[in-house]
């Protein structure tokens, strides 16, 4: 299964409250912090709602 590397690159100040909660739900606490998540429809939907604040990279599984 592939993974997604999500980096928070732009401040959420001045953005709506639901966008700030989505950042927190992704496990991001600080600006320029990176987390990895399994690639799923739920995570993709969260990323899509705040894609202007994030940088997303696809990590392919090398062992197959």
C-alpha cells in the first residue's frame, strides 16, 4: 500500500475554523511539520479540502 507524505507549508491564520480542525485531524501541529498517512479516500478528502495549505508527496511501497 502506498503512503502520502503531507507537509504543512502555509499558515491557517485567517482561514475558516473547519480548515484549522482538518489540519489538526491530520496530525499536524506546527508549520513545516511533515506526517505520513496511508493512502485512503478519507485522507485524500481531508487533503483536498485544504490543499492550498499543504504539500503532498506520494510514497510508493518498494517491497512488492
